[in-house]
C-alpha cells in the first residue's frame, strides 16, 4: 500500500497479526496485491480520502483467503439528482518506468528494498544493452562484463591477496606446530611474517565489501525483471524459468571446483569446514537447478570471468616469486 508519501509491504502471514495489519485512512494513495511480475491495484481519486484495511478470511481453514479493502467516503444524492464517483483498477504487469504515469508511487510495486539505489540504474543499463543486442541473454552477459570491467582492479586486489595468503599457508602451519597452544606468540609470529612478506591478511575483504552490493543489486534486477519472462536464449526457452537442461548450474559447479583448486583449504582449517567446502559445488548445483535461468546465466558468466582473472593473477604471483628466487 501507498499512503501518498511512503510505500509499505505486508506478507500474507502479517494479515493475521493485529500489530501488522493495515487499518488507516489516507488521501492520494492506493492498495495492491503483488505477485512477482504482476499485480492488481485499486486506485481511488487522488483528492479522495479512503479507509484501507487488511484481514484474513477463513483463518482456521487449510486454505485461508486474504482481503484488502478500500472504503471511500459516504455519498449523498438528493432526490432527482445524480452523482458520479470514479476509481481505477489496474491488473497487469510490473513494467518499470511506466507505472508512475498511471498513479503516483505505483513504480514502487517493483520493490528492490535496500538495493533500490543500485538496482534501478542496473535495470536501466540492462535495458540499454538489450536495445543494442536485441537479446536479453546477451544483454545479461554484456552487463556482467561491464561490471567486471568496472570492478577489475578491486577484485584483482582480492585475488592477489588470496594468492599470497595461499603461499604462506605452509609457513603459518609450521608456526602453529612450533608454538602449539601459545596463542600470543603464534599471533605475534604470524604478524611478523605478514609484515616481512608485505601481505595484508585483510586485503581480500575490502574489495568484497565494495562489490557485494553491486552484485546483490543485479540479483534483484534479474529476479524481478518482467522482460525476462518468456525471453529465450540459446537452448533456454524462458530466462525467468529454470534451465531445462541444467547446463548453467553444472557450469557454475565446475567454476566452483576450479576456484577451490586455485584456493586449496588453508592450513589448519577445521576438518568439518573443509568438508563443507568440498560439497559446496554440489549444493549450489542443486540450488541453482531451481533458480531462474537468467540468474544462473549471470552467476555462471560472472564465475567464469572471475575464475579466469584469479588464474591469471595467481600465475602472475607465481612468476614474480620465481623471478625473485632467480635474482637471489
């Protein structure tokens, strides 16, 4: 619902909670029922104050019904006179950028949450790329490549830090064996090793924190973009539905295996955690089998580009070490 100033959303389970139900009057607003790509909205006249309420019918039934009511002001018609009152009902798709022309705030039914500030520009860029490529699958690939290009230096810092930490893993394990349970000496020796080798153990964290909101924003864009519904790409008949041949989930699992090969389990890692890391590709394959193909395409392409970048940086770090040994 929208009260003319702010948009709020309730789940059906909230309808049964007295503290969360809608029961108020406001002017210039509307109420709607949302369902991923489509919604139905009741839109009274902008200058009319209506009372809106939510309730659950047949709450104890196995199949409860949910109701949003909008009650307008009482109308008085004198004998022999007539009166016309008009309200609008919208039932249709979530078309970003076009709904506010129907009623103020109606674009808010495409709810990107806290990532709206990132997701809206992402959707605009994706639409422009589609105008160029004429294919939504290709537009997704081009968008991922553009994002990877923009964040290349940040992710390079992350991968370089990971490669250096991987090389120090045997020496850190040797320190653990040397100092045993003396955590203070172990920590001091580890920090001295980092300082000597010019390695920042937190170097891989900052790039992730910066780039993560970008990829979450893109996740929501691909999740809620109506344009992907029934949009074909290569063997995929509908980018909003799961991959019928499970090719993209398998590709992503292979990418995860490649990433694990470049980042073997750190020395001293908890055995349970190490086992979980090994089964992660299988878990993601099963999970992605039910994801929309557009999302899987994004993750698969992003993973392939990231794996290639990580391999190149790891190879570059190895060559630097060999050059140092030859110079010594």
